């Protein structure tokens, strides 16, 4: 678990990274002091929401490929400028966007559907070349039960909603420490 000050620093890094890129520059990481926990590699997603609560961008990595602070910075910039579902964020929109960060736990295969706990777990479903991921908070926000969560994750992967019942379908779960502004 991250401390409140670590969470606040990561939220500040996310916002400052977006501000920098929208003004044509980059966040100077030499001026950012991070501790050991924020320097360890971690998977992370950054979600942007309008003040009305609508999704405005969400991008991240399930794999721990960069130190947490840097992963937050790059995911925030990508959520603001590269989410293909939305046009890039304009500088005048930034003040009306709230940032949410999801720090990923390791991913584990689901051996039994009973292992999946809605609200605690996020899901990754893949079959062949198709794959989809939904964060733990998505199922809660829509009031889904386990089967609905599985079906919507399949749909996100471009699969039929009941594909999770296919023995060839791979189901994995993870938890996330979620916090935001």
C-alpha cells in the first residue's frame, strides 16, 4: 500500500506530465524526488474522467516495465493524448478533468471462477489474438455480478460475451490500488 503522500506525489506527477505535454514540453524528472517504492517497476493505468464522471481517457500497462513514477507520467500523457476512443485533450480541458491511478498487482491465472471477487479483481480475458482488460472499479461502477463482468471483458476483447465459457479462453485476474483526485 502506498502512503497518502506517495499517492499525492503520483497524482501530481500525472497532472504535471499532462500539463507539460499540452504546453509542448516534458516533465523534468530530475526535479522530482521519488522514494524506493515509487522507483520500483510496476504496472499502472491512468484514467481521466470529466467532472460529470464520464471517461475521458484511460491507458496503461499491465506489465511492470518502468519505475512506478515514470509509468504514471507516461500513462497519464498517453491517456490524455493517445486513447483512440477520444480526441486528444485540449489545454483548456485539463482543469475539468480528474485523474485516477490504478497501481497493478501481479497477474495470476484464474483456476476457478469462484476466485474472482467483483470489486477486488480486474480481469484479463484472451483467446487467440484477442485480449481485453477491465479494471476492478469498472464492475463496481456498473453494478455487475461476476458473470456480467466476465461477459463485458469478453466484449472488450472483441469476443462474444459468452466466450469466457470456452475452455480455450484464458482468464487472468489482478488487483489494483486505486486512488484519485
